[in-house]
């Protein structure tokens, strides 16, 4: 299935061949004509790829042809990227003239003649291989399809809790489960209600319907939801349960021993009747359940556990004397068709298309009453009115392929095939992460960007904006679930069957290494390791683009081998590892775009060779609490867009940072010794600045704020918030869209300069600022202000009047404000009653 990514790959590669950097380098090396012939051959092959993708499942010879194309295209990409690196090298050499000698000693082009001969030889080889596979393709009778016409559509976003109006045909089942939960336990303090059924029937959706019912809220003071997803190791399950329960101090339970975890959990559960959902359980070991049950049973009568599972053995193991098992059945034909119509058409529009409805009935009949299959296919047809496309889905030959019990649902595979080509490589990236993982759009965007899966952003757009567009499209096709919009990003999950689909589609190219399946495919380009012990015997393919290390990685020999062997690496994830430094040879990874050392608490320094990574776009050193200083020469990282720092150094290299003209995001976290930042410099490209826990920081240059769109200042108690801006200064126009002030005891009133964002500010968050006494009246004039969050501000007495544009207001744990603006009864509630979403009170979490 990895061959299905070829069309998108070809599009991207042909675009690179036409770039200015490649054009300039090819002329300089005298290989321009050869590259033009390569591009012509690739364009010819690309024209047949979409038709080949559709015919491949039924033709082994065609699959082999596509595999050969993939290999030669990958080798061609390496050459193209080499040319782009040369263009960056030339820029660095010209900019840092005094360092030219040192720079040249690193680069492969220190001997231009040898480099030219080698590249000319490689290009000739690829050109001949391309011509051969192009000729071989004539034997398959493929049609030319120049453009991917699969429709892109995006519907509105959703929220985490299931909306009962979007669930079809499960009201009876919901009431049955409620009855089981509310009946007496016959003397048992803890009993289990299991919801069993095969994948895609909607077990999790049904559990959510029950979990969010008001009857449950009245009966169970404490509710907890845990997605188990195959990991029933006691310690991990205890951590998940504790994280789901109340945790007012935000403790990191990962640092607890198992004995501490069980004591804390039992203490939390004491004297409370609770409901715990264990979603997607696969445990078939009696002893593991007995250990967990003994901890959970604290003697409070009426406590219940809902278990969702595909396994009958799991149900048998987890039953108690008063347990009940509910076998979830398929949807009826009528309910299946109702769900299909609800998903495929805008409300009330279906009657305009009687022919499509008839075809839709035939498609629904093939889905066998499985809601996930119905919804995924219907989502693919949303806004599509071309009858032939509906008929093509109905008549797809995949429906006729023999099915085994654990095979991917035909409906899901068809939906994957319906994806536009640019979304397919993005989707299969999810296969690198474990089942049940929660994703954050910022991280996904960095991965996609580093691998070249995102097109360049349009004017006034960021790469994250482009990634969100792709995510919303995947969500609208029902490939993503629990899709929640936060202030500046999204979080989401994948249904376990959709995760299986991602792994199936990625087979051979994207691979996660587990103890039970530790053999690495020789064609693998993207690897994730689930366990530190797996690094010892891993044999790495030379063409790796991505590697994600497990937490607490310590294997230095493996890291050295990786850096020396995998020279085309683009994405290197070393979060929470335990390395004290990195190999000096890391500077040779000239294609690297992303390097993350987040949470590496042993890291004391970085080799200066890191600064030779001219393609590096994202460097994350957050929570590297022992890092003494940034490496010298950081100004050479000319592609750097995001820099996240924790360091012990006294003086920040402001002047070096000022030369980074691509820098968009800058984060300082626990930089305890810094007293001033970014003095006397301007960063015209910087749009995001975050300062966390910088206890000695006193000054921040106002010039930096002038171009920012997002600013967060958290627990920087000595920082002069006026930024040197006095009463006599004229307030300049700012570009701030979001501002967050947290744990700033020096904040009494908002700084005057903030008024410069009156025409741009979208969201304002103020938390734990106990000395804040008032908000400025000009906030009423902030025409784009949609979100206002005030938390733990005990001295704040009132809000500005006439907040007419506000759409979301949250007031949490502010005694006087809560009293005055309490919905329905507060003396000033009428001043905020027009706001769409209002919360006033005390949040439990």
C-alpha cells in the first residue's frame, strides 16, 4: 500500500526540480540538460500513477513496477535535496566570510571537481533507470490521468463529547446500558458492565453517550475515562486513571513508583461512588485484571466500571458476580441508511438527488451495518454530486476481495483510496505512533513539514495553518475522532481501526518497532522505536528520513551509528532521552529539518557542529535543565523557524539570533540566569514568543513585541511589563492576536502598550495574577476580541462594560467576579448575557 503515496511524491519531486536553487546548482555543475531529461521522464511516469494505484491490488507485476519507481524517485530526491543544500551552503559561506575555511572543511564540496564528477555520474544513472521504468510501464495499458480530481472538502469542526443528535440508532442500547449501571450491585462494592462487539460498531461512541448522560452525573460524583488500547501493564493503567481523576496540583505521576501510584489512587477513590470507563481493552490475562481490581475496590457500594472490548475472553476475565455483558449488534439497514444520508448530504438537500440516494442504498448494504464503515464512505462522498463517482465506489473491486477476520474493512480501504494524493502521506504518518495516541496539531505540522509533505504557505499563512487545513479535511472524512479546537491548535485521536488502516497503508515504508515485531524492513524510510532495548540489535536502512527514539534512550553506540549511516535524515526525535551530548558528526546530517531534545535532563552541551545544519527548521531544547549554553555559531542556522530553549547561560546571544531572518517562534523555559533578552535587536519574522519560569528576567526589548502575533509570559516575576514604555510615549499599532499573562504578581493593570493591539486582539488569557485590580476600558473597543479567560485573579472586581464582540468568556475561581456575573443571579450578569458561551464558577480541573 505504500505505493499509493507515489503520485504525491512525484508531484513534490517535480516541483523541486523546477526550483531556482536546483536550476542554479545544475547550471554550475554542467548537468542542467540531464536534469531536464529526468524531469521529462518523471512527468511521463507521473501521468500513469493515478490509474496504476487503482489497478495495483489485482496485479502483482504492477505492484513491482511501482516499487521500482518508488526506489528511483527516492534516489532522485536525494540528489535534488543535495542541490538545495549546496544553495544554502553558498549563502552561509557568503554571509560568514570570516569563517569560510571552517565552513568548507565540513561540506562535501570542499573538492568541487570530485563533487561534480560524482553528481554527474549519479544523475546519469538515475536518468537511465527512469527511462527504463517508463518504457516498462507501457506493458500495463495504463491511462494518462494528469490531475488528481478527488474532491477536497471541509465541514465545520466539532467538540470532544459526543453529540447525541449525531448518533443514529443507538438510543435503545444507551438506555439498556444506563439501566445496568443504575441497578443495585447485590452487595458488591464494584461491578463491571462490558460492551462487546467487533471493530467499528460504535462501542466507544455508545460508552460516551452513557458517560455524558445527566443521569450518570447525578448518580456518580466521580467519573473517569481511560483509553487503554492494548496496554494493560498495571503501572501505565494506574497513571492513566490518576490523570483522568481530579489532579488539582497537576502532579506528574510518571515519576511515581507503582506502590505510590496505587496508594494515591485508593486515596482518591475513598468515600466516593465512581464510574470508570476502560475503553478498548484487550487484556486476556486474569492476574493483570485481579491486580487492578484489588486496587480499585475501595469498599464504596455501587461503583461501576464500563469496559469496551472486541474480545469475549476479556469479558469473561473481567466479570464479577453482579457483572453484565452487553453484546453490541450491527445497525439495522434503516438506521445505516439514515446515518449515511446524514453524513453524505447537507441537511435537507438529499431529496434533490434521488439517483444518488438509490446508489447510496446499495453502498450501505455492502457496509454490513458497521457505523464506522458507513460514516467513512459517506464522508468521502460529502458534496460530491457526480453520479459516476458514486457508482465507482459501489462497484469497486475491493468489495469482492476475500476477507479474513483481521483484514482492513473494505469500506475503510476504499475511503483511503478516495483521499486526494496530497493527504495520503500525511495520513500514513500516524502509523508511527501507538494505538490510542492523542495528537497535537503543532507536532503533526512539524513532522509533515520536515518530511516535505506540506506545500508552501500562502501570504499571511504559516505551515501550521496549512497543516490544520489538511487535518480538517481528514477529520471531515471521518479519519480523525475527538477533534477539539483549543486556542491556537487542535488535539485529536484515531479510531483503532483507522490506525490499523494507517499501518496497512504504510507497510514497508513507515514502521514502528515493537518487541514482538522487531525486524526492520530494508525499504523503511520512517521508524519509531517503542522500547529502549530494541536499539541494541537494530540494523538501520541507509535511506531513513525519520526516526523517533523511545523515552529514556541511552544507547550511544546506536546514536553514533545512526548519525554516521543515515545521512538523509530529516526528522530526529530524541525527547526525554538521557544523552549528555551528541556526536560531533551530527553536523553532517545536512538534510535534517527537525531536531528535538525536549526533556533531556542529562544534556550538558551541544557540539558546535550542530550549527552546520543549514536545513534545520526546528530545534527544541526545552527542559534540557543541565544545558550550559547554546553552541557558538547559531547564526549559521539560516533556515531555523522555531527555537525552544532551556539554558543556564547568563547572557543570551542576541546579536547571533538577530541574523536568523526565518525565525517565527521563540520559547524560553526555565532560563533561570537570564536577566535581559533581545536587547537592541529586531526580529522582523518573529510572530510567537513565550517566556516561562524565567525567574531573574528583568527586561525584554519592546522592539521584539512590535511584530508579534502571539505572546505568553508565565511566572517571570521580575520582568518589567511596561517594557520601558512610559506615559509620554505614543502607542504604536501592534499585531498581537493572542496574549496570555500567567502567575505575574507584579501585574496590577495591563501595560499601556497593549492598547496598540485594540484592532487585532482575538484572545486574552489572564491567570493567577492576584494583584490585578482592573481591566482597561479600551477592551470594549477591541472589535476582534472573541475569547476572554480570567482565572485565579482574586483582586479583580469587575469587567469592562460593553464587551459586545465577545463570544467566549470563562471566569474561574475569582470570588468577586463570580459573585457579580453569576448567570441568572449576579447583579451584573445582564452585561454578559449576550455572550454565546459563558462559564462562571470553579472548575474542577
